[in-house]
């Protein structure tokens, strides 16, 4: 069976427009327990990354199940809250994986002046219809003394469901029954919620107008988990689940004030 067009290299998605205004950003930050003042009057790129979920594939042709695996965000200049953005997206790569295929989609967010201050490489795992039993779980960084503890975040159902307010159709973030149907003990947070938490911790150490950061989503985060946020220096961050395993990680490739 041939793959759908939106899962083939070179496929260009329809162009659309978006923006992150003060209210939209406030709702995401409130759900994650993040201090929005860290970002001032500029867009938090982790909030904007939710537009990649909106646009990664057509709603009427979802195709195979996907797991959001990570993002790489390159920002060359800050974007003011409320600025109109044009979004252009293209499938850049498809790579084999043990449980299916990784798909990389390049999202370019351009301002009305024609500049493109933010690009996001959105990476998902397209699951095989019948993944092999006993497929290995995602790996992660082993615990070690190089990391220092930053703070603990106690998640609640209201926080996790609230972060996914734009995705009511993704019931695994809201409904225990739907979560159980996909093999989860409870509803799970969006991977981007971990990204928002960790990016805010880096911003707390000193803001940046331009940066290149990469977030990976390693394990499910459940809506009643207590997450321990840790850092190694100023370039590696992670969120540990209650079992002490990394659930999300953030790597800083470049950070410029």
C-alpha cells in the first residue's frame, strides 16, 4: 500500500497563518506553571511549536498513529506577541525505526516583512499498524552527579488537560478511559509541555534573543506525576519522572542574548 502524500519526502503542506497573542501564551504558561514574565512581550517558541501539531497532517486524513518524539527550534530573532505569522511546511526526511518510521517536517514561520525568525524541525514516530511485541522503550540519560536539582513540579489533571486546550480531539490527554485504550495508566501530557517547562528554566538563567535548542520526549508524563527538573551546566536540562528516569530532555546548541 502506498504511503499518503503527507508522509512522503518533499510533500509541501498548505500554507496557513497563525499568531501567538498574550492570551494564548498565558493559557499555556498557566497550565504548565511557568512564569510568563520570563518571555516579556515576545513569543515563547515552545508555545508556537503547538502549531506544528496543528499542521503536521490533514485532520481528515490522519493515517497511521504517531508519537511526538521531539523538536529542534532555531530562532534568529524574537517574535512580538500578536505578530501575524505565515507558516510554510515541508516533509524533509523519513527514516526507519524499530517501531515504524521517523518523519521530520520543517516548519518556517515568517513575519509580514518576509523574514523567517523561527524554524522548527518537528519529529514524530509513525507507528507500524502492528508494532513488534517487546519493542525497546526509549532510552535516556542515566542519572549522575553532574546534574543539579532546579525544582519539583507536581502535575495535576487540570494542568495536563489545560495545556492541551487546543487539542480536545486528542482524548489521551484528557480522558482516563481513552488513555487506557492506548495502554497508558492515566492521561499523558503533550511532549511539548516538558519542552515548555525546561525552556523556561533556561530562560530563568538568562534570556536569549536567538537560539538553537533541541527537545526530545523520552517517556510518557502522566497527569499526576511529580517531575524533578535538573540541569547540567547551562546547556543540558531534563525532567525526571517519579521513577527517576528522564521523561524529557533539552539540549542547548546555541544561546545568544
